[in-house]
């Protein structure tokens, strides 16, 4: 059973997440030649105060 973990900053809409998991599921099943119902996706949302890039917090970007 493939498990996909997506970590991203907060702020995406439910519709964006629906599209993301739909596409990830479909394409993963196609590439791995497995059934879509065997694929699990976990979305982890991180607040901008807990996310940094190049030494700068997301709040400050």
C-alpha cells in the first residue's frame, strides 16, 4: 500500500486539497500499476510561524 505524505504551509482551500489528492492518487496508481483504493495520502499543514526558508520564518517572508 503506497502512502504519500505531503507537508505544506497552511492556507490552501479544501478544493485545492481535493484536486491534489485526486491527481496524486490517479498518477501514483498509473505509475506503480496498483489500484487507486490502495493508496493513502496524509496532508500535514504547518503554520507559517513554524516554517522557515533560508533562515527566515514564513511569517517574515
